[in-house]
């Protein structure tokens, strides 16, 4: 069975600090994609970052970066210089290249002023 | 932003009544999905479509049906709504130009309350 686990239901971080959100997954596939999506209070789901499993280099998008450990099946998201607008629910997702995506249960992040 | 609209955005209905949620896209993406979002469960796939009139079940399809008669429209129907179907429903699309790079684009969600 393919699963995605986010073990931190809630986290908080001070503005301008760095925070890391954890995600582990399980799949027997060798080729797949991993994503982090952000859902702010507006409810809109927004793509934060994506990682192709065949790429060893960790993906980065401005203040967002990932630590992709393929052997350990770990895909954590690091947010640097946290901003109030980063307050949101964050979902980790696995895409195997078919139609189906597997989502984690989410981590609610609150950035404190 | 991907052109995806869901309607209605909010609906309150009574147990036993039929409900249809509509998802409309202007992006010509091949794949369309309906998810429900509930606290502690994340996003769970209800049904998906890989082309006009081509649909399949997801992990929580009981009590739901879908139809896709045009590329741009994907309808989700609750034949007889129950309180357990109170949720936020998201439509999503992927697969620009017939391929599928994996990124999902989401609608704004539809909050359904079944009394």
C-alpha cells in the first residue's frame, strides 16, 4: 500500500525563523513525484514545491526548500525567514505517474508575530 | 492561475435530497478529480476522470456518482445526501496538452452541509 505520513499535526514558528515540516512516504515505485501544497485560511490549495524522484538535487523555490532522502523515503519542507503569510495547512503528496495522488493528513503551521 | 470554477461554493441541504456539484475548467486539461477534505483525513479521492465519459472510482466513492460529458465539465452527484457527506469538496485538474506532469490545480472548494 502506498501511504504518506505527516506526523506533526500542528506547528508554530516565530516570524523570520526557520521551520521544517516532516513527511514520510511509502511506495514500491522507482519513478514518482512528491509535492508540498499550501492551504491558507482562504482554502485555496496552492503548489509550493515539487520534486521528481529521479533527481538527486533537492528542489528549492525562494524561501522554500526540501530535504529529499529517497532511501529513507523522507521528504521534508524547510521554510526560511518565515512570514505571517506562511500561516496555512501544508499537505505532502505523492504522485506515482498514474491518475492517483496520495495526500498526507496535513500539518497546520502558525507563524507568530 | 488555472481556470477552474466550482459551483455552488456553499450549500446547505437536508438528508435524503440529491445534490450536484459542478466543476468547470477552461484549461483543456485531460484529467479531472473530485476530492473531499475532512479534518484528520487530508484530501481523499472520490472519483476521477481521464477523458470524456471515462471515469473511475477513488477511495471514498460510495454514495457518489460522476459524469463528464465534455472536457471542461465534471459533475459530482450525491443521489441521496447523508450527514456523513458534510464536507468541503475540491475539484482538481491535471495533464495539460494530454500529458500529466503531476501538478494538480485546484478549484476553490465547495462547502456542503447536510442537516
